[in-house]
C-alpha cells in the first residue's frame, strides 16, 4: 500500500511499517496505532478505509490533525443506557483531567529535515563552535580527529541533506 | 526445530495407522482465531538476494522447515508397508451414558459426527498438538472427570450463581482436557454451550477493537462475529426453539420481542459492527431463558483478570473489564449476572508467563500465592469484586497408574511411538514425570521420537 508516497508492504505489521516514515520510530508508531485504534497484530492489508484515512490525515500534517478522540471507560458498576435511547456524547467526568496530546507536536519527513537544516544554519549564523565544526566537516560533539572522523568528514555539512 | 513448529507447517511423518483411519477432522487452526477463512493474496517481493542464486534448493512452501514431508499412502508400495498388523485405533465413544464410576481410567474417543465443539470452537494449543499426532481426538476419563460431570449434572437445574467453578492445578495436570470433556458432555446432554478455548487471544491485542459510546467499552467486532457464527453452528438444533424476550432496536434494524434467537444471532453474524452488541444481547437472552441449561466455558481464565495489551487513544492501558466480551464473562463469573439454569466453568493456565493469575484471583480461589502477598501489596478492588464467589475445583497433579496406563495404551495403539510396549518403559516414563500428565506425554513419550 502507498501512503503519502511511501510504500508500506502489505504483509508488515502496521506498528512496524509506520517506521518507514522519517521521524517516526517504534514508540511513535505504537502511539499512532493506539490513536487510530489499530491493534498490535494488525497488518497493512487488514486496514480498513477509515483507518487509512485517519492515518493519512494525521501524517500529512500532525500539528493540524484532529485531536485524539476522548473515550471514557466504564467503571465496573456502570449501567449502559438501553438501546432505544440516544447515546450521550462522551464528556470528561468532574475532576478527571484530559491527558495531554503530545503526538501532535511531532515533525516528520520534510518538516523534520527542514528543522534540522535550520538548526545547523542557526548555529553557523551565530558563529558558534558547533556551527564552525559543521562548516569544516569535522565532528561536532568533541570526538577525536587524530583518527576515526570518517562519518563526520562524509556527512557533516551546513546544508546537510537529511 | 520444535514439535509445534513442525506440526504447524503441516510437515510431520504421520504414523501408518493414522493414514489408514479416516483423516482426523481437526484441521490446523490458523493463527488468528477470528481471522477470515480465506488468506489474503501475498504480494511478490521484488527483492532477490544474490547469495542463494547458486545453491540449488528445491522449491519450498512458506514456513517449510525442509524436514518431515509426508508421503501419500499410494507411494508406500514396498512390501514392508503391506502389513496385516496395522490396526485402527479402537476406543469406546465418549457418551454421557458411558461416564460412570467404572468408566474412570478408560480412554474414550470423541464421537466423529458430534464433535462440533472441537471443529467449531477450536482447541487450546497443547490439545491441538496432541490431536494432530493421534489418529482420533480422544481423552482419558478420570475419576476427577466423573466428579466434575456429576457437579455439572447438579448445576443443570440451578442458577449459575452457585455454580461458578474454576479448574486449578499445576501445569500439565489436565485442566484443559477436563474442560474439553465437560464441554463435549454438555453438548451431548443438550446444553447451550459457549466455549472459548484461548481467552488470551481476547486480551493480547491480536484482534481489531472499536469503541462503543453506549457501553463506554471497547468491542471486538471480528472476534464477536466469529464467536456468534460458531455458537450458532454448534447449538443450531437447540436455537430453533428459543425466542427473544426483549426487543433490540439496532441502528437500521430491530429484532422484536418473540423473534427467534437465531435471527438475533444472524444479525451479528452478518454485520460485523453490530456483532459485539448482539453477542452481549445474546448472552443476556441465554441468561433469561429456562428451557435449556447454559455452559459458559473459558480456558486461560486468568487472562480475563490481567491488564490487556490494548491502548486507548492517549496510549493508556485498557483493563480487561473495559473490553465488552471479557467484561460480560467477568460479570457471569462473579455472579453480577446469572444464568437462570447452568454453570460457568473456567480453567486457569500456568503456561503463559505474560498472563499469570493475579493475586486477587489467587486469593479468591485459596491458592498459594506466586509472589509477595503481604498487606502492602496492592489489590485492585475491581478485580477483587470480579473474583468473588468463585469455587476452586482442584485437578490432582498426579495421574493414577491406571489412568497413565490408558494414556500409554492410546499412544502405543496409534503407532506414534518407537518404543517397545513394555511395563518397564511405562513405569520409567511415569516415574520421570512424577505422574504429571503433560510431562508424561510431552517429555516422556514424545521425546522418544527423535526430531
């Protein structure tokens, strides 16, 4: 299945396949599945249309996604209303705080790459040590350079690709 | 490679007797208990590694270990296979009339036509492994079987409030087999039977879940739909004479009072989104009716008291009583809801270490605690409520020598073992296992067959 330009193999678990997105690791993927009510053993081919739509809507822009559905859970002595009556909209009980929705603050894909580039560019602009090291393609965090700085020499740039 | 993996991949050398007898009707149960019957199409992977190009491997199926490819009977043309000594496994048939005090220690086969529960509801994993090896699904009737079936006979006339039994005992003592015998007995005695062989699959996040705003719990539509179909299949004859005592107005259809119960079940079996509501409604109807006694049998019963692996949208853990079906089962188990006629039967399972019986359940049953049990250890009041009034039915840890001898006979007759039919061998294996049934079969008898 293709989701926002990224191929998610049909046979993979959803909680693993979502890590194909840049900026989503195992933890975020699990939280995303819980938000959309996808169980842990669900594979990509088992997803129904509403779940795919919800995932797409969230991943296209996490900050502007609809807030997580508030789903109060019944205590053991709860008596549900009969089937004939309309169901009241779920509302938080008095004194019960609504937990924070931290998933909307994440950045993925191009937003995350842009944020990383901006951070490095900012360090360069203010003339900091970190900025100078990026500009010289050398290690930034105090590693040795007498030997073994190969990765830094290859990847550290001011205009870093990823 | 383990025995279970070999069996799962369908690759095991069948004993000669098994190929003679009609193939065991127990098919390999798929991993997903509520999975749809047709497997989805597999997309071919375009990636081909160069490593294995030069090796000439013959084509293998999925999950094929390469060992234990069964040969069909027509290929066995050599004279050594044309033996008059190949015999069918002959066992008395498991029938209610045959279960008497004298029948204890006899091995009995479950009847082929009437073993609906085995085919429809599925089996616990350990029993499934055994039945894939044996020629016929069978079990040994023990003294404890006779006792328990006597108790169930007494429960047929009374409400389930006094008949909430939990089978307890060490791992391998025979709780699941005892429950299977009880289910089979009740089906043959015209009870309405609902059997859940692996309650762990209800709470381990292996099936889809959906929030229901009316009950403020999570329903499991696919599982509920499958369970309704299986219940309707097993109890088809009895459901014809039952009618619904309340009316159930669902979103776009109503099941009125007086409609056949089968109609209500069909609504849930047809439409997955109604299935959890219909399942709960069906359980309420079964609780009200007095025409037939009802048996609710749940193996892996302790899983209903553990926190499930499901998460709510804020990633908080969902407790098992926040799921519709486990909640209904807990309410029947604790006596909050009662069946007018019938019993609730649960069996603990000590195999899975992720779903161990919690302290509240252990204390309610009067068992020895597995961990600390001082007053500073927290006990959830909800679980204490749900565990009230459960009756402990201990299954003896040791088989008697006669019972073990019957099991030994069954395995020898099915020609599944390569050991001589001798008393010394039997007593050696019995002693090594200390009389424990599970260890006797798995580590005593089956490990003589080199894998």
